[in-house]
C-alpha cells in the first residue's frame, strides 16, 4: 500500500466522531476497506449504532494471532482550545498528525488494519490472524467483554493490543520510571530509547458500598439509624483491609492500589441520613487477583452485618477487569523486541502499562493468552492537541507485520 493511502486511512478514521457511541461508523469504514481487499469480516452488534468488527485471514492450520484495538475515543474536552481546529479534522504539521484519537487509538487501529491487508496480499505469509475492533473500551471495555463472553478470544494463542506504548522522548520514559509509575525490571536492556512495549498492565475492581439506615429528625438521632455513621465504620474497616491488600507486590506492576473516589450521603441539614454510598476502584495485580478481592470484600461486609443488626451494608461490583502479564522472557515478547530493534535500530524496554486495555477481558476468557501492548501513540492521549508522530504510525505497520511473520516462521 502506498504511503499516501496509509495516511488517508488514518485521516478518514479520525474524522469519524465516535465519542461514547456511534462506533458503527468505524466498523462500517473498516468493513468496506476489508471487503475491497477480499478479507472476511463479521459485524457483531452491541447496541444501536454500536458494532464490533472481526476480520480474519486464514492461511494455515496453526495457531491464531490476534490484533485488537477499540473504535471509540474520549471527548475532545474543550474544542476551542485545540490548535489548528484539529479535534476531528486531522492536521499534518511538522511530522505530527493532530486529532482526537490519533494516539488513543485510531493510529494503532489503522496500522493493524493495514498490516492485515498487506499480510493477506503477501503470498509468502502462511499465518492466521484475527483482527478485533471493539466498542466502548473507554467506558468499561464493553465490546471486549461481549466478544470474550461469546468465545471470540478462545482460539487466540497470542494478542497484540495497538494501544499507545511510546513516549514523546526518552526523558519522559525516564521520568515515569523515576516516579515509580513504571518499573524497568530485568530482563530488560540497559540502553533504550522512547519506544517501549507494555508486557503487562494492572486490572481493576470497581464497586459501590451502600449503607441503608433510618431517617429521623436531627433533634432525635437515637430513633433513627445514621447510614453515614455506618458507612464511616465500614470505611475504617476497609482501610485495615487495604493495608493487608497492598502488601502484595508484582515485580513489573508494583503494588495493588485502592482508591475511594466517591462518597455521598444526606440531602438536608436537619435529617439523619437513611442512605449513604461510596465508590472504590482497586488497581489489581496477578498476585492478589480480582476474584479473591471480591470474595474478601463480601466476607468483610457479611461479618459487619452479622455482628451489628443496625448495619445494613451492601456490596455492588460494577466491573472486574483482570490484570494482564506476559513474562519478560517469553518468546512472543522477544519477537516484538526483535521487530522493534530492526525497525528502530535500538532496543525496546518492556514495562507495565499504567492504564488498562481490552486485553483484561480477553485474558479472563483465555487464561493462556500471551499479550503485548504496542502502538504508535504517546502520552498526549486524552489531552487537548492529541497527536501521533507520522513516522511512528507508518513504522508500526511494519512492526505489526514483522511480529506476525516471526510468530508464524
């Protein structure tokens, strides 16, 4: 495919406004592109205007390699603050492509789609690849969960997630390491550049704890049950549990990180509140998995309810996204390292990603799945004036093809 067509495909995707829905625009575009190149596709409906897309090439009887990326983007924040009016009007300036989704992650999605097409047209390539484009990653990995539950990941041997894995400079990577946000553990090269591979990322458990009491006039609190008091009691018990939870440590991902993010109760000053709630998000690691955490939280709440009849606490799990980790010495990761070195002429550092990806859902369905996150974006994702380096985008197409060729060699 010519360079101009490769760039045009990315521009076309950026122009599609797929913020929190409407992903069918991307699915339709990619289906038409794949149809043009005689690649089999399947559209899987999530909701009105929201479709996942699966495209498959099968050239052998061996394992299946997955390419995956999401079709949705986050809102552009304040469009008036974007330079060059570029939120959904891609601009190519000084080697950068500006636009919402360039980094997260229409650059990676377009790159993998083009790699699939070019591998399909390569008569010497004898592998099997499943390309999966999902809805709703930015708001809960909705499409990935739907597809995982339906078995679309069951036949995958390994998976490349095209989320952004580069930084804009080595200095940024060094700062992330110095801050503790990422760990550069062994085996890893001592010398590296700004191009990295994420071999792991934390999972998450998001839940609400609801406390129900009995309303009363504030002058007679003893005739009511203060839901807020009971929730605070639980909050303190939960902190004791968190102290135990955070003892676990992963060599790549670090410690489990719990955060209380929402706390609500009461609606008028002279009434004892009969309802209180808080929301918690725990970033999880393989050593202390999601199911274990959920079981222990349920035991904590049951114990408090059983011990005090005035307690009426309820746990509601909103989401459970599993941690993802591929061994630093795995052959699949080494293939990616080799491809990076051939393309960038320098070693790539493999680290744990600070954020999550759709891979959580695929790994929960297929525990043996090896995963790497590698894509052309950078830390400008979700920001005003998001961009991708044009050269990064073009080179990642070659990287995806090279990893696939090594995988099926």
